[in-house]
C-alpha cells in the first residue's frame, strides 16, 4: 500500500509524523483547525487525526470513545481504511481506561468488518493494540501471537515508515515482556535495547521510550530488583509531569510508584531508614494523586489508585 491515506497533503504529513512528536502535532491541529459540526472530507479527517493524537496522549476525559458520528460518515463514504482506523483506536482507548468489555466488543468485531487488503494501516494498529488488550487481561501467549501477526503484517504491506517503525517497536516490546515473564532476562533486555536504539536513531516520540521504561519495570520485578523498579517509576512520573497528558495518565504513573514503594516496604523492617523514607514519599505522592482524581470520569486507573491508597493505609495501620 503506497497511496496516501489523506488527500489533504498537510493532514497526510501530520499522519506520517504523528508518532514523532504528538504534542507538537496536536498543538498544530488545535491552532489551525476551527471546530465544525458539519462533516466534510477535510473536517472528518482532521477530527480523526485529532482523536488519534488525544488517545495517544491519553487525554481520555475530553474524548467520546464511541465516535458514532465520525464512524457513520466514513462508513457511508466507503472510507473503509479510515473507519477501521477509528474503530481500532477506539478499542485502544477503552483498553487503556480499563473498560475491557467495550474494548472486547470492538476487538472481536474488527475482523468481521474489515480485511487486511482494504485497511492495512488499521490492521497494524489492531494487532498492536490487541497486544495491549491481552496484557491487561494477562493473556501473555495471546499477545506473543498478536505481536508476531503485527510484524508479519507490517513486513507485507507498504506503510508509512514512522508508523511502521513505531508499531514494530511496540511488537518487540511485548515480546520482551513475555521473554521476561518466562525467565529469559538476557533476551528480554536485548529486545528492549534494540527498541531504544531504534527510538534514538530515528527521533521517535518519548512516549515509546516510556513504553520501554515500563518493560524494564516488568523485567526488574521479575528478577527481584525492586529498588530499580522504583527508580524507573520515579523517572516515568517526572516525565509525565512535563507532558500534556491528562490527569488520569499522570494518576496512573503516580499510583504505580506508590504501589511499588509498598511492595518494597514489605521486604523491610518498619524501623529501617529506607522504610521510613519510602513511607514519607508515599504520603507526598498520595497528596499529589488526590488532586488528580476526577470523580466524574470512571476508569480502572482511578479504581487501582483507591485500591493502592487503601493498601498503603492498611500496611501502615492508618485505617
């Protein structure tokens, strides 16, 4: 597939570069496109790209993840590739916020509506984001299969180089996590290092580097290096504060750090200096997290935060 997805050359350029700097891309779209209710090809494509970028940046509280109007427009216009692309990014959004039932409906219906030949780029995302769905459910063998499908698919079709490289990096990271889970640490680290080199050499987004960091966390947990896990999570939290993430994304990174501190303290005596220092850090992080909670937006991240916070209070006899 070598034809551009978007007839508008500026939007096609944006689509090709979306993985490189989504923050800058979103700023460009918001500054150069006025909101319009009546859909035309350019307006619809702009809405699609804005939606994809917002999902990539996890700004879920401002998004409609059903996108029925835009889906109907593309279906009527027989824009199958764009309809499929919208479909799979909606699936990804539901997966990330933990609404796995809705994500599964979209996941299982995807191949009923679209074929790889008519939606090559959408299938690349479908395989990648099915890995995310499988990980959320703990289906490790399944996301090994999906990662393999993604690599085969990306090597079969001509897809924008940045998209192809970014999604191949995602597939390799999911392979690395499975290697780590199955006690193959050297192979897992080698895969993560390959991805980081690809990111550095090609100027890909820091969001992919963050995925590498999460893979390292899983690796350190599997080999019992929890202090290293804490350090990586501290770096993730610091980076998230500098990006235009939604509060729900920042809450997720802080919650993971609080939880990892708790897991570390279970290995220590409560009189240890490190235990006391960790506890103080957790108290500070809980104050920051409380300020980020949006009571009107339901997600698994919020539920996990409350669970983690309650676990901390229980561990410290502060109930």
